[in-house]
C-alpha cells in the first residue's frame, strides 16, 4: 500500500460513545512521496553519523546515563510531571516532598529503559517485553493501580474528564490483543521492504492509537522507538531519544498523530517524525562534541594536582554519570574516607570544575554544572 493511500480506521458506535478502531499495519508498504524520501535520506545520514560518533567516544556509557535521564525527564514532562534534569540527578533525600512523586516517575522511566535495553539481549522487541517495561514504569507511582504490565481490560480515553467529552477514544478493549499482535508481527516482518525509520514511525503512531495500557502509553510508545533502533542495530548504543523534540513541538506532535486518524494523513506524521530523528541526531552529535571538549578541558585542569591526579581522574569519571553528589557519594564511589573526598571536592571547586549548590556549611551538595548544562 502507498503511504498516501493509508486508511487509518473507522469510528464504531458503542454504548453512549464512539471508539476509533484502527486498521492493521502488517501490510506491504510503499513510499510514494518525494519529500518523504528526501527526509528519510537526511534522517538516515544524521542517525548514521550519531551512531558512528557514539562508537568513537571512550566510556560512552557514562554519558548515555545522562541521555537516558534527560529522556526520562522530557518524556515524563510531556505527560505533565514537573521534574527537571537537575532534580532527576539528585538523590531522593534531597527532593522536596511535594516533588517526590514526579521525581519517582522519572526514576521509574530510567529504570524501565535500562531494563528493556538489557532485556533485548535475551528477548526480542515484543509485547512481552513492552509489558515487562510497563510494569517497571508504573511500580509504586500514580498509575500503580492501573494494571501495570497488562493490556487494559476496559475502555480508556484521551483528553476530557470522561468518555462523554474525550478528545480521542482508542479502540475497544476487546480489540487490543489482536491489534497489538498485528503490531508485533509488523515490527518483525522482514518480508515488508519498508525502511526502518518509516517502520518505527508507523509503529509509534499505531501504538499511540491503540493505547493498549490504562496509563503510561505515551512513555512506552516513545521508549519503543529507541528499543526498535537498538534491537535492529541501527544504533550501537541507545543514544537517540525523541522526547525532547516532541516536547518542544508538543502541539505538532499531537496534531500530527490526530491528523492521521481524522484525515488519513500518515505522510504528514512521518515527515514530522523523520524531521525529529534528523534534528535530534544532529543535536545529540553536538552534545557529544561538547562533552569531548569539556572533558579535555577538565583533564587539562586536573594535571595541576600532581600526585592526586590518578584519584582526580577517577573522580572526574564518576561525575560523568553522577554530576550532582555529596561527599558521602564520592567517598563510597572512590572507596576513600569522607575527609579525603572533601579535600578532593575542594580541589575541584578551586579548578572551577565543581560548584557548591546549597549554600550550607554542612550537608553540602556539589554540581558539575558545565556538564549538566549540556543536557538542560
């Protein structure tokens, strides 16, 4: 089927409401739009550059931890949480009580992403894996009573306070299992000669339209994109996350998804999606370049510490994955006593690598602020 000929589905009358019943996507596809082909080419080139770049950086996993934290923050913000990257990095004991629920949702997203990436070594990208990931996402947070790890068994809706004034009503719960089975088959159907970025763009649209869970669909749907790219080895490491692009262009994100259902305009959604891949890849490459520059400058600074240099290098490495820390964190990570950790921290403050962020004389917290800025 030509992308431009796609029929998204139909509304079906239920008792006192109409649900949208999407058509299946595990079908042959053809790209029949020149602009789409051009955007696909540009997105592939930029994503390839990002993939190559990430393989050239030593200790890239330290920096990926921050990328995942940023993704968790941005993806959760789309759903209404208010945690920022500076708060997401901190320990729970330093989070204000009224912000702890939002903070925990971000931590759950990070844990869910990390577990899912690790699980790809044993499990294919599948409904089983998505359910496992969903269970982790909702553990102990506001959606904990909404069937974590299970497809919904009741009707849900988007927008509005009830089915009566909803802006979108996904398919009836009786359709969910079959639609998700079709989506899983589509993800693994190698007989369909459709480029990977087109396939995952369609898959994300279809997942959000099915809305298979009672809560957390947006976050799982965005996480699905990265899992697909990693599982199909388009990315050597999980370095591409689109939530920042979607959040910055939030109205367009929802409008373009909706337009597929209301106008059968899958082409416009895919254009938006591919521009997101291109733009995000470009920004991620720039972030990695900035990290390399910052690391070089920091390593040059610690050369002045003489005999402490080896310990200082280990400390700097620690800061890449935990750029907000207290003396206890540093002592534990480097296996040194707290007084040695404090002296090391003071050295880093004098070198303008660290700043103290509380203004207290005790229970002080220190930030590698120039590094954190790269992810804000």
